[in-house]
């Protein structure tokens, strides 16, 4: 997939649009990915609290959090998560938070 | 891409012994049915249009017979007299690096093992049987795409394919139980865990607890309404998936099946109930006993069959006016064509909705969504997966439906992507979600 | 007995014996013991596979490719007719004019079908890409056989050429893809048994 250019730096994306190197993530990149991958022009506070929680969890545990943890920690209701990220928590939220693609049926 | 390199470097490092090992494993997968298949293809080419890959990208490489030929050319060269005497005449070819690469591209990269070509073959060759043997051979040579293998390894290591911990799973079940109690207003609504001697052990796709628990809640709501005696396993044996069906390593597949068999024995349940999942049903219902080389001492059913029985026996009452948007139904290959479950979901949907339209074609002739056969796990083939899914997207558009029901979580994920890529503007739901929506609470 | 007649019979015996050998060879791969509980009946599946499952409307591949399907059908009908004529020629059976007339129609169809499929294989790039020399040899031998059978009905003097060609065809038949004349049946049987057991064949609704 063609790379995204962020602050003059070219960042490589996998076939699925996930960061090839998750460590390169930053918040500007999340904004760019949101636009390119999810068609989101604006990230609201709710978006950010979900993205930041997922990112923090990933940095600490090297995996994606359960959607339950996302809801419980951020206070965003489950159904709202699916509205915020049309591609869902995995291909939507986790992607914007710079995680690699989770294994399994996603 | 690092992953691609991994497979490429593995290809470069192949030794003669690896090829011999691959051939041996391949040969071991063949019984007389497969031997007959490998003697039958007449290269008529009529299978081309049956394949969703070829429909959306009509190259030679996407013709099922061409994929088959890559494999049978090696078969001829190594296992037939004519292939040894006159390889040029009968198209026999050696199994070398180039051929191994072509096999990977054909059987992992251009096939979802959906079996639509079997039904349409002029002769009657069940091609996926041969493709599976080839995948197994490649596996023995260390040539399974790493992300597909990682999904299998997760199951082997963690007991589920997304590496969900026991604590995370149990907490999610408890959370969904609270949500269900809120939804039904019944504090007695439960998602029982480890209930000894329950009639049904219900199993789910890890994608549900991890990211999409609403379908689990919907299934639980149906069981609640039917006053069913059911349980979930807290540890080992709650995950219905088995990607061993896709890497075609029967030993690993058998080990994963054993998680379910052991949970059934541990909890003393009568019937193993597979949630809405095509490959999971195929793996548990059909292939599991073959991998383990013994019959199960219990029954296996799809939740679709149970819902069908509930509706038929009046154990649940449905109000179809709760689902009035035009609905269509996707037929997962492993559940319908390869699984034999075809009408139950239709009977249920007709009772749960007011505006149900079939896709064309449907049932045994259905098109794969494009995400089957492990495609969803193999990132390198994403473009092809989305492109081949165009067939399904066209079908959905033509149906005029606003809701696509898919009794398979794998298909659902692919359909969600198709929805985005092809701007279908549909909702994608499980059968249980439709039923849960239409449930009339019991008096 | 005339040497050519004997030659044809010997070639026929070779073809049958080689097919038997190939069949035994395939059988030696062994039967798969199945442990899963059947959902349907494999016998019913086999019956379906050989009856309704072969109807032109039962398969999308046929519905979408009717000209090719028709060409294949008349080609095969022509081949079978030509073998009937060969049998009559060798054993000196006197055919009534009506039957000769019918045989001519069927062999004309066979020739047209055979050569049109040959042309399709040459001129359609994908089908050419799918082909190996055996595909062309098998078609040519069979199409020529039908053509010579047709000409023989007009001019019995051509019997020698025809029978020589028939010997070639029969000797070649089990070596290449013409072996599907036998394996078609075992393959279809296995397909029917598989989908029958799974409850997919015969399709409902």
C-alpha cells in the first residue's frame, strides 16, 4: 500500500493499511490515517480517548485491549464505538492507534 | 514488507530434502478419490466462470483448472508412469522452487477453498481436496504465510486464536451478562460459565469477546428466551475457530479440535453448539472427527439449527415487524455448500423479518464473500481478497437489501470491508442479532 | 480375420487393460475411513450427481457456456457413434439405411463439435494457456476418428485409413486425458458421495 507522508517523513503501511512499524506512531499520523483509512475528517474527544487508551495498552502489553476494557476505561458505550470507528475496533480504532493487524477473523 | 521477506527467504533456503518432504506429505493426503480427481481434468476451462477470483480478474492464473494443473503437473511427474516417460506431452513438471512459489500463489493466494468449482466442474472434481493437499505439503516445507500460521499458533498456545486470556474472557462474559440483564430487565438472564451437565456447550468466535460482543449478547438473549440449558466454558473450549482447516496441518487442527472435545468431557454436556461461523462449523462438525480419527461421543449442532427448532416448536416467539428493512442472506461456503446447513437460517429469517430477499445465486451455488479459506488472515493477498469480493458486492447491490445477514463472523468481517470499499451502505448482522431484535419476551 | 480388424481389437484390449491398470492404481491409494456422522445419504448424492446434477441447467458453468457445452455434447455423441460404426465395420454388421443416416448426422455433429473445440483451444489465449500437447493430440485423434468414420459411410474403401487411425486412438486413449472416459465415472461418484454425505446433494428448495 502507498505510504503516508507525515511531517515530511514517509511512513510505510501494510497491505491492510496498518503501520508496518508500529513504533513510528504519533498523533499526527492518527489524524492522517483517520482520513485515509476511515474517511474521518475530524477526530472528536471520544475518538481520542479510545485511540489513546488503545495505544497505551499496546505500549504496555504489546497487544490490543478487549473492547470491554475500552468501554470501561473510556466510558464510551459499546454501540458508540462502532459509530465512532465504522470499520470497528480492530480495523478502525486499533489501526488509528498504530497497532499491527490483530490475528484471527479480523 | 517483512512478512513477504520471511516467505521469500524460506523459499530461497529450500533444500532437496524439503521438496521430498513436501511430496511425501502431499502423497499422504491422497486417497482413491483424490487419485481419481488427479486423473480426470480435461482442461475444458468451463470452471473459470465459477470462480469469484476469475470473475473479477479474468487471468489464466485464476482459472481453477489452472490452479489444479500446477498441482497435477507435479503429481504426474512424481507419481505417474506417463509423467516420467513423456513429461512434455502430458504436462508433467518437477517440484522445484519456482513451482513451490506458484503453488503458494495458487492455493493460498487465489483460492478460498469455497468449492464452487467442484459443483460446476464438467467432470465433478472436488478441487479444494487437492488444494488442501497442496497447502499441507507447503506447510511441511514451512511455506504457510506467517500471519495465517500465527493464527493457528495462537490457538495452540493460548487455546483461542486471538490470544484472549482467561480473565479477559470471563470478565467480558460477565459484562455481557450485565448488559443482557439491562436489556431484558431480567436479573435472572445469565451467561452461564462452566455449568456442569448443561445440555449445550456453546462456543463463539474470539472476535466476539475481543471486539464484537453484541452478537454474543444476541445469542445469549435467544437462549434466555428459549429457557435453554446451556453453558460457556471458562477456559479452553470456548473458541469455535480452527485455522488448522486453512493451514491444512491435520495434526495442529486435531490438537485445536481437542480443546472442544475436552471441554465437552469436562463439563459433561450433550451437544456441542457452534456459534455462527462457517469454518468453525466445518472444522468442528465435519473435519474434527477425521483429524482425531474417532467419532465424537456427542452431537454437534449449529446455533442456526437450534434457533430453527425454537421457532418451529414455539419456544421463542418472533415479531417480524421489528425487522422491516429489506434483508438478504449470505451463504457461507463452509456452512452451506460444504456444511449442509442451508434451510434452517432461511426458515428463521422468514419468521424474523418482513422483507427477505434471496441473493442470486444462492444456497449451494452461492459465491464466496472472498474472505474464506484463511484469506482474511493473509494480509499479502488483501487486494485480491477485496477484488474477488466484488462478486459478492454485486450480488448485494442487486438484491436491493439494506441488511445483509451472514451466519459467519469471518464473512462478516469481509462483508464489512466490502461495504466500505464498494459503498454498499448496508448493515451486516448475524442471524441471532435479527432474532434477538424480533424476540417477543416470554410472559 | 483381417489384420487391421485384429489390430483394432488388440488396441481396444490394450486400452481396456491399461484403464483397468490405472483404475487399480488409483484404488491402491486406499479408502478414507470417515468418522464424522453423516448428515445426508451418500448414495442419494451419487444418484443425484449422475442424474439431475448433470442436467445442463443444474450447473452455472453450463448455463453460462452453452455453445461450448453443446459442442462438447455433439463431439462426444459423434465419438460414441463412430465407435458404434467401428464395431459394425469389424464384425460386418449390415446397417439399415435409417441408422446410417442417423450415424451420419451424429458424426457430422461430432466433427463440427470436435474441430470447433480444437479451434477454441488454439485461438482462446486462456484455454491455450491451460492446455498441454496432450489436449491437442487427444482432440485431434478423436475428431479425425469421427471424421473418418463419417467418410467411411460414404466410401468403404477408406476403411483401412480409418481403422489405422482407430488403432492410434485406442493405443493413445489411456495414456493421456482420454482416460477420463473411465475416470469421469469414478470422479463423479466420489463427488456425489462427498456432497451426499454432507447433506448438500441433492439440493433442496
